[in-house]
C-alpha cells in the first residue's frame, strides 16, 4: 500500500524527527502492507507550532470561505472514494462494500453538512445591549481511533476548521494510511498550509505529547474510557478544554408488541457490522420473557447470515477484528461468558480461520445483568440477550452500566418507544430503527464521554463565547 515517509506539517510532507517505524498489518492475512514513521515529541511540537502560526489567518477568514474549503474537501473525498475504501479494507479489514457505503459514505455526508452549516451559522448575535461573539477555541489536538478511521477524522477536523480552529491530528497506529490519504485530500482541497497537520505515532508518545502540549487549546479524543480518563487528567492540569467520545454498552430494548423479527434482525446487524467494533454497537438485546426464546431463535438465524471471509469478497459480511491484541481480547470475553454461565447460542471462542484475526459471530442467551459480558465493552461481534419481566426492570437493566452512549427502543407505536427512550441514560437512541442523521448530536452520558460531535452541537465544541456590552 502507498505510504508517506514523513509527517504532513505546514502544508508539506516533512521527514520525521526519529527513526522508529510503525508497521501496518492487514488483519485478514496478517501481512505487513506498509510502514509509517513513529512520531516523536519533536514532530508534535513542529506540528503545533505550524498550527499556531496558521491560526490567526484562518480564524480571520470569513466563515463562508472556510465553508467553501470544507466543500472542496468533500468533493475530493467523493472523487477518491474507491481508493480510500480499498485502503480502509486493507488496514482495518472491513468488508469492501461496508467500507464504501459507511466508512467513506458517512464522512462525505458529514463534510457536506459542515460545508452547508458553516455558510449559514450565526457566529454573532445581539442579546439586549450585548453583542455575543462565537470565536474559535484555537489549536485543536485531535486523537482518533482505528475503528472508523476516516469518519472520526472528519467528525473532528470538519467542525474544527469550520469554526476557524487549526488542527494537529494523531491517528491510530493501526490505520495511519487512511489518515495520510485524508491529508492528501486536505492539500488538494486548497486548505492553507498549517491549518491541518498530521503526525503519525503511538498513543503513549505522540498522543501524550499532543494532549500535554501547552500550544494546544482543546483536545478531542475518541477511544477507550481508560485512555480518555488519562487524557482528561492531562488536559485538566492545564485547564484545557476536552471533548471525549468514549466507550459504550448500548441496550437494544424490544418492548412487547414490537415487530420482533425486524427488531432482532436490525439489532444483530448493528452488532455484526464492522466486526462489532463500534462504540455504540447494540451489544445488549433486552427482550420480554414472553418473547425471549423466539428472539433467541431469530438471533441465531440472523447471525448465520454473517459469514467471515476475505473482506475483498463481495459475499463477505464479517471481516476480521483489527489486530492480534483485539483478537485475543474478544475471544477472552467469549470464554468468560461461557465460564460465568451464559448459554452459547452461536459462535464461540474458536478461531474460524487459520490466518487472520477473525472471530466467529457470537450470540449469548441467558445473560444476567451482572455478568462481565453484560457490563464491559467487548468491541467484537458478540451479542448478549437478556430477559426482563416489565418495563421498569428493562429500564434498570438498560441504565445499569457505567456507559451511556447509544441505544435503541422498539415498540408497537412510536409514542411508547419515545416514552421509554426519554428515561434512558444515554446520549442517542434509535426509535423503531431510526436512521443515521449527520446533523444530530452524537456523544455520551456517564463514562461514555464529554461533549458532542456532528451538526450544530458538534460545531459548538470548537467555539468559545465573548460578549461586548454597548
């Protein structure tokens, strides 16, 4: 695969300060497909200095002109959609069709939304005898995960640039090639030098250096709750703003009278997509005890439609997990579920292929709320089905984790589903199969994070408020 041998800083590709490299491995066959430089504190410092130098000019650029550059970036992503999708499939293992439709399609929609929003957003308003200004925060340190390597980049960079901020991006070690393609797209879109900068590297070195750098005004991080806590502590010591999108253990609540077959089918798909590597995956399916065994049978039948295989094969619906560490982690959780007494309905911890980090699509029944697999984020293609006696118990189970990122409710009528959803402690809830909305705020309650991404609420994360009294 194509890889740059340097960092994108100040509008050009520069040699890395150090000699260490990061190998990029195709998780479907465990072969090294490229390597990139492992950034150092020196690389991060150079990138932050470039972003600081570019900030005054970009912040002073009229919002409509900034929005036009985001629109140009969107157009480049559209033109290079196939190339980017193939790269994501190679370094993440996502089936190619999913890479094209979701991994590239969703960020294109998000970029489009900010191109439109930036041209119309009210960055200034009059309140009484005051003029209230919404101004860019400054330099943003963006640290993104591997599970959605383009979407998470666009969800941070597009609103930051729309707001007038400049950015230093540190992408995940497993998927740096997608980030390099994004940097090429930024350059091709004519975004001024220094407004966007890219440093590849590890979390403990480059990520920590970026979060702690005194020249960074806001840190936007997506990843595990454990790492998010450390970044929050680092930023807090400097009274630095943070936006944290962290873990999840989302509940898919199926109320009596709902379309059970559809609810189960959609719920299974939500878990199996991206090999279960979605922070908002509906990994807990809550079913009334009267419908329980039927739901278990439906789930077993649905999961059989997700065969593992070569992600380049159009017939493949379930690719590998991203790396060897994640492979062992997910299989360990499956073994823990069996050990704690859950009933294995489909799949299991045995690897379905001799080569590649594949995990069999797995369904557990007879899961109780206190089990490890019902409390901890697995981040793999593993579904737990829990029974409840009434709505109050369903609510206690749904709200009974430290997380609160996503969720879903299915009911015979919309009003009943909405009434239940209003009582859920979670940042986003799909009602009877509600579709993705790139303008709706995304983010969590409790230990699922701080702040919101996407749409006007996502743009607001990168703005600070000033009032002028007359």
